[in-house]
């Protein structure tokens, strides 16, 4: 799938140049609800009457809600900044950026990782992006974060693409 230059607004225009939600796979909700029902059945067997339904009423929404919260993280380029979760990096301080492939994640997040780096990893998202921070006052040397479409994000960053 090719992106057209007109389909992606610039990072300084009104709309976001890149916006991606790192949601969990849709099929994860089925086992989460199933586990909630299974645990609710444990409670159901131990209590008679109305109390027997408390396990279902609490556990199923709790587990499904946990997946919703896990998948709320957004990666955006808008208003002159790269936003990853709650972290914000002005685009003027974005340096070199590179894609870390799925097979290289273990090394990038293990022995090669600088302890001062900003990391936002979601295991269900394949590739990572490593972005150098050029702000001399920022002790963070680079950001490493999950993103599904790293090449699209690279094209939205200054000097990318």
C-alpha cells in the first residue's frame, strides 16, 4: 500500500501527520472474556442466589477493561511534536531515526539498550522505532518505541522518508 503525499498532512498543519493506536489484537478479547467467565464460574459454584453472579459481573468487565487500557497508547506526530503515550518530543529535537525489525527487538531492548533511553514497548506490535534525541539539555539519548507502521512514521518526521 503506497501513501500519497497529499494523504498525509505535514506535522505543522492542522491534522496529525501520523496517528496510530497500539491496540491489542481483537481476538484477545475472546479469551479474556472466557477467562472471566471461567473465574466467575468458580465464584458461582460457591455461593447460592444473587451472590453467585458477582464473579461474572466483576471479572469479565475487569479483564476486558484491562485489555482496553493496555491498548490505549497512541503514537502521533502533530503540532510540531512526536507524542508516544504521554511523552512529548518537539520535532526540532528529533535526530536520526531507524526501524528495528521484529527479529532484532531482543538485542535492541536488551544488551544494546542505554539505561537512560525512553522505552515504550508493546509485545503484540512487531517493529520498533529508535529515534535519536538531539536536545542538549535532555539526558535521554534516544527513544525506542513500538509502532506498527514505522516507515509511515519515518516519512512524517523531519528528514524522514
